């Protein structure tokens, strides 16, 4: 099994690389990442001398790079994590989201056709379904829920899903898609709610909560997302979409309070700020297809996972300090030189 993992220097991609190398002793991984602001090669530094791992810096929008890489390495599976991933940034400037999240996926799909890969897996998100009302806890996103994205980010992810399904139907490309709920865990860029709140709380800085903090997200430990993708690669049906989640709905205020409590910080740090434009109210995944068809279930209980995650950020301050002060960019340059 030789897998091209795109976006491997980001949060979930890097966790997936470690998961797959550990779980499958025969697996080889080729990692492609443009090292945007969100990609950090330091996360993959322990793999520098790993013979089953190769890192290539490059953009999924670059046809020559992608075609050359698939042709040279003969990867039989492609898993695409590469994307612009932050909703707030997509509200500031949607263009790069369309480039990476839509046009980049088209390049990957074309290359997979050209080289006859056995599986293209698109890592999508539950945000393609839009949102659910706060007063209907009985409603969940199923794979049949119509796509109804709210933000430029989720609109580009929905577009990529449609393209991927069209390549399955029209060209017979063996495509699978997973739509996962919000992830948390180590190596998440400190602009997202959980790592940003931890970083601010540790520094006794105000913790920003959008609107009233009543929006609900459905949280899944990143390792459980990785195991779900692994199961889909093993036994998922081409052309299918799989919803991934663990029924862990929390309001943003609950998340922030949990973090402050765990770090022994006062709730007076909570600062309500202007709400996000178009802010989705509630995400909630029905993951029953993953359970019934593939026998997958999440293993990390939220209370354990969030405690471990908070401890990880407390113990790995250099990782996110380097990111926040920009010095990781120099590190990326030096790691990449000569490779
Ligand atoms: P991230 O922002 O942490 O990482 C994205 C990675 O992709 C970075 O390393 C970046 O350098 C790379 N990248 C961006 N544009 C690229 C391009 N054009 N070419 C090559 N590399 C590029 O994101 P993440 O949170 O790890 O998310 C990974 C994927 O999972 C995304 O597709 C996202 O939509 C999806 N997803 C994320 C979550 C979540 O909670 N974080 C939940 C469901 C789905
Ligand atoms: P985020 O981590 O950006 O993920 P997403 O928007 O993809 O769900 O945000 C999670 C929730 O937390 C979302 O409802 C917005 C909110 N939020 C805050 O209240 N404060 C913050 O500083 C951030 C980054 C997010």
C-alpha cells in the first residue's frame, strides 16, 4: 500500500500519517503539502529519516507537480486533506479557498484518472450540509441531507464533493468521501476554537467567544477520524459518502468553560465578541452508516480526549509558540532545503 497524502503537514493530515505508519507496517506514505501558513514541517520532523515516508513540498493546484509525483511514485491510493480550512479566513478572502479546495481537487482527480489509482479519498466536512436549528435536538445530518453550505469555506468543500462524485459517475474513478464533524487533538493550528482558547488562557489573555456562545459543534477526537478514514480505505464502497462523528455535541461556551476549568483559569477571561457572519448554529452527525456498513466506532471519550488535548498543548508550548511568533516558517525552509 503506497498512499499519497496531501495536506500532510496540517492538523488532521499529520495525525493520519502517524496513524497509518503505526497501524500498517507495510504502508509507505508520500506526503505532498504546499506549507501554507497552516502547514508545519516541524510536526513531521520525527519522520525525517523514516524510510517509509517521503515529504514533497508542492501545491495540489500545480498539474506538473501532481502528475509528476503520481507518475514517479506509483501511489495506488490518494487521500486529500489539502485545503484552506478556516471559516473566518474564507469570509475575509474566498479566492484562495476556491483555488485550493476546488481547482486543486480537480487536478488531483485528473491525475488519479491518468494513473489509474485504486482509490481517491476526499476528506470533506459536515459543514457542507449547512446547519441545524438549536431547538430540534432530534435532527441529525445523514448522508442524504441536501448540501446547503453557508460559508465560502463550506461552499468550496461542497463543490469538491460534487466534482469527486461526478468523476465517479462519469469516469468510473473509485472515489470515496468522508464528511466529519469538528476535530480536536494535537497539532491543530491555534486559530481554531480549542487550541486558540488554550493558548489565550495559558497566557491569561481574553478568550473570545463569538455571539452568545450558544452555537453547537459535534466534536470528535482526531485519532477517531483517522481510524474512520482507514476503515473507508479498506472496505468503503466507491461512489459512497460516509458521515463521521461521535455524538459529542457541545456549545462553544461549554467548550471554553471546560478548558478554563481544566487549566485553573477564571471565567472572567471569557469575552463575548461580534458574531461570525452567517454563523452556523448547530452541527450534528448521524454516523450510523460508518457503524453498520464498516463496523467503525469512535474510541476516545470526549472527557478523556479534551483533557489529554489540553495537557498536550500545555506540554508542547514550543510547537504553538513557534507558530504564533512565525519562527516555524524559518524551520520549514531549513527542513525543506536539500530534500
Ligand atoms: P489544516 O488547515 O490544519 O491543514 C491543511 C494543510 O493543507 C496544511 O498543511 C496546508 O499547508 C495544506 N494545504 C493547503 N492548501 C494546499 C494546496 N493548495 N496544496 C497543497 N497543500 C495545501 O486543516 P485540517 O484541520 O487538518 O483539515 C484537513 C482537511 O480536513 C480539510 O480538507 C478540511 O476541510 C477537513 N476537515 C477538517 C475538520 C476539522 O475540524 N479541522 C473537520 C472535518 C473535515
Ligand atoms: P472553529 O474552530 O473555527 O471551527 P468551525 O467554524 O469550522 O466549526 O470554530 C468553532 C466554533 O467556535 C464556531 O461556532 C465559531 C466559534 N469560535 C469562537 O466562538 N471563538 C473563536 O475564537 C473561534 C476561533 C471560534
